[in-house]
C-alpha cells in the first residue's frame, strides 16, 4: 500500500539475550523524554525487606551457557516450587537450550552463589513458561519452595506486590509495585503490574505480602513508565501439576512448539471468525474491521498537501504474539486504506492506486525460517462489487504444516476512489488460512 507506517512500540521480554519483542500500536500520547526511574531511588519498605528475606533462598538465576565453553549467552530468573527441586521460569529464558540443546545447557545460580546444572521437563509456549528441575539427583531434595496464591483468594486493584529477580545480571533484587488487574484485550490472560521490571528478571516470581506467588515476570512496555506484565500464577501451578513427574526433554523442542502452536491457531481462528466485523467502517462499502476484543485498532488520515491522493487508514493488531525462539508468530492483523483521487484525475489516480497495490511485501522472516511466498491473484465479484485479490502463503521450515497467510484486496468500481485492504495471519494451518482468507474477502460488500 502507499504508506508503511512504522509506529511500533515494543513489549520487551526481559531476558538479557534471546529476548522476545512484540510489536504493538502506539499509545495515544506524544513521545516525551524519559523521566528518572522512581523505583531506582524509592526506599525499600519493611514489607519488601520481609518478603525478600523469606524468598531469597528460593530464587535462582538461570544462565544459558555454551556447551564446553562455560560462556553464558543469556540470563534470566526463576524460583523453586517443590522440595524436589522443580523450578519455574519463562520459556524465552531457556529457549536456546530447548531449541538448540546440542549447543546450549542450563546452569542455576542461587542467591548465595552455588551453581548446579538444570534440565527442562515441560514447556508451556503459549503462556511463556517452562518447568525445570535440578539435574543432579543427589541435590534434588530438601529445597525450600515458594507456594502459589490460591485462585479463590482474589487480588484487589492496587494491592501491593513484590517482583523478584536478577536484573541485568547485577544481583538479586526486589521491586515494589501494584496489581492493576488483567491486561485488557490480551488473547491470553496477563497481569498488569505497575512496577519497573528490567532485563534479566524474566521468570522471577511476583509475590504478595504473605510471600505467595501471584505471577511470573515476563515483559514490560518500553514506551511507558512502570507498565510491566506477569503471567498469572495459575498457569505455572498447572504446569507443575502436569510435569512434576515428567522425564527431561530429549532432543530439541521444535515438535512441542509446533504442537502447541497448532492448538493455538485452532482457537485463534475460531474466535476471530466468531466475533464478526464492525459495522459502519466506510460510507460506500462494508470494509472488514474486527471488534476491539483481543485486538487494538488505530486510525489515521493524510490529506494530500499538493493536490494529490488523499487517504484514510485503519490498523488493527493483536498485542499477543507467541515467542518461538528466533521469531514470533501466532497473531492476526488487518488494515485498510480508503483513497480519494478526485483531484488527480482518472489516469493519475489509476496509476498511483495500482502502484500502491503492488508495493506490498511478504518478507517478514528470512529464508532460513520460511519458504518463498506462493501467491494466487484473481478477481472476485461480490454481488456487483468488483475486487482484485491476492492470497499468499509462506510455510515455516521448522514448524510443519504451519503457514503465514496474507490477503490483499482492492475495490475496482470507481475511477477516482477506492479501498485497499490487507489481512495477515501468522502460524496457521492451511485449512485455517483458507477459512480466514474467505472470511476476509467475503466481508467486502456494498453498504446496504
């Protein structure tokens, strides 16, 4: 399309390396110079001291190191959840060891500096969690473990919380903040933590004043102040229950990642189609714009200052993306642009309109991750409304039977105006890709 707006704010995962980053639409606020970090100078309360002292022996730093070299490639945090040496952390903290076990291994470092190897028992890729266990059976007993706060004990807005971890590999720390409910429009539940998390704290616990685990540090917004996110503790508790007696993973975890993504895309496709489209998105056409249930939509307009092409634009994206090691996937986005070329004349409008349709790209990931795009171009008659359509697929090389699908649509009924739309779904099956493409194209129609 005519303009590629690069207005990306990031949700930055906190591991120092191998971190996941999510693109998100910009907040409706101007960019300002960053203020001083209040958490850096705020005194630690007596409650924070108490919580930290009680939890200190259950905290660990998790280092991913190169086999045979003992050089760390990334660091994160974790915590002990059983007397038998089970630990919880984020999947993205251990993703190198999970996906490239021939090159990487995990080492735990306790708050008093003891080191021991660890192994991965189970992964929850969709919620960015991993269950580990101390590798040496002689050391895998008698641990002090943190307990999970029961789901029946509901959190109140503003309740004090304490996030723990090893920020930036400089030492274990406690960060005070507040519970602010669940993140709105997130596809999977996440806790909105008003506190300042830093890189290296991923996988550490967030505790209530009684020292019980409320959530697991996972990400923060880099375009906001003290806007951080936690995985609710119930998912970690469920992972421990499922994997407590599991055998350590053998080989790389790509088959596990693929299976969980396959389940995710089934649910995502079903929920996306079931929600329908917003009404009243264009005066002449029904243009597909999804409701703001698990997506955020932002609009903009740009009248030409030189008598050229005027256009209005709408972008809808999900905050949720699934981190799978070297890239993210598992998300849906739509956008459209409405063009007015009445001041250009028919010939100039047709030239610019066609050029805008041709400049779309399909190179999100490099050739090491996906095949070349396979595209089909055609024309569709939607009850008298002529559409030009292009549907492209790219297959993942390490995620069998999963694809990225892109659908381009342009209306063709007016000589000096029109609408161009784009739909993208990442990490979907062929059947879901076709279903979603049909759902999107069939949403174009005349306004009744």
